[in-house]
C-alpha cells in the first residue's frame, strides 16, 4: 500500500471524528473516485449514503512549495461563516477533509460575463473584510527568495531574478492593508453551486495584497473592480504575480 493510500485509509477509518455539522453519517465513507486535475496533491471523492466529502492527501513537498497547513486551516476556519469556502470537516498536516461542493467549475469564458465578475468581486470583498489579527502579512521578497534558493541557478535569468526581487521589495515596502488573499485564484478554483460561488484550494492563502487575487483571476485587467492603485504599484504587483507562478512551475518541474 502506498503512502497516499495509507493516509487515505487512516483518514476514512477516523470518520467519526469529522466535524460534519448537521450532516449525519451512519457508516464509514468509501472512495467513489479520485478527483483529477490537481497539480500538487491527490484528492478523492468519498461518500456514505447521501453524504459526500473530498479527502485531499497533502503533497510531501508542501514546505518547499511555501505551503503552511496550519495557516490554511486557520483561514478556512475563519471563512466558514461566509459560505464562500467548502465546509471544513477535518484537517491535519497530512490531510484535509471538506464537504463536496456540487456544481460547475468556472472556465475562462465565465470571466467575460459581467454578472460573473460582479459575483466574484462581491465574494472577494466579503473574504477580504474578515479580520485576522494574529497572522503576519506575507513578505513577498522572502517568499520569492525561498523558491529561487531551491532552484538550480543555471535555470534562472539573473536579470529576471533582480527584477523580481526589486518589485517584491517595492510591494513589501509600500502601504497596503493585509487581507486574506487566496494567491491561486484561477477559474478552475471557482465553483458555481446552487447557493452561490465557492472558492476551492486555499493552501497558498495568506495575508496578502488586496489586488493580487484580482490581478491573477482577471489576467491583469482591473477595469471591472473598484481598486485604485497607482500604475507603478500595479506593474510591480504584476511582476511579483508572474514570478511566483513561474518559480512555482520551475520548482514543480
């Protein structure tokens, strides 16, 4: 039995300790299928009668990717009342169990619908309004540097590294209110359910810059938002956003 299968089996055996709220489970959930599409972890749809949940077995290289499971858990707990995130049932350093969200994943085409953008903007405003008094803001220089230091330097363009760290320094040194930031907001992580939008995959979440999620999702087009930052600040954020994506890809490869 593989390590992933061992963790999955142990988690399912521990089903009576899941915090299912009003949902009643009368027997141990069983695996329905593996959910494909994730690039970091392995996730499985499990069910017991009509109850459905997702068991995510965390990647063994989580720390090298800059993932803090305790921070993810805390942010998910804080966001439970918003109904913008999956129901948190159980978590540990190795696994996360959440309620299954029935619905349709966003596609790039959804980005062009005005009503969809309005719904996402409202969701992000609700998320960013949640007070988090004891989580420090992300230091983007440290975050990018941690990726850079793990890579073979022959893979990196020194000029791009310098530009990245210069932009990250400018972002870190500027004045902005740290808010809950998803840091991986792509259409595939948005589910349209019968009760509204739900945002998945919070493992890279941290207290971050208010504009970054909008920049990532809208591919740098902020015309549909109420954000008002100087052009230079936006350009620096774009550099940091692209660098985090590119460095993550190199590290995964």
